[in-house]
């Protein structure tokens, strides 16, 4: 039962992570030294972006809780 739930949560976490919009130039900007790469910038998310971000955090926490429960049993 927990294995099936873990697979569902894992797929949901992957899909939600892919649905998030990029907040910088991407991988090429990190290597070329783009000025837009500021990991500690205070970026306000609004609307659907905020919902997806919060849902990703909740699903990520659920993933770790399920993994910990499975390791205890």
C-alpha cells in the first residue's frame, strides 16, 4: 500500500516540478555568468505559480514522510 502511494506521490512531484516556470536564464546562464542569476532574490509568486509552488512543497514533504515511514517499518 505504501509503495503504491509512494509511486503516485513521486510522479506528482516530478510533474509539479516540471510545471514550475524557470526563474532565471536556465543552465546556460549559470555557466556564462549572466547577471540575471541571483539565487537569493526575493521573487514574489502570484496566482497559479504560487499554487503550484505551494503544492510542490506539500507533495515533497509528503514524499519524505512516506519514505521515513517505509524505512521504519
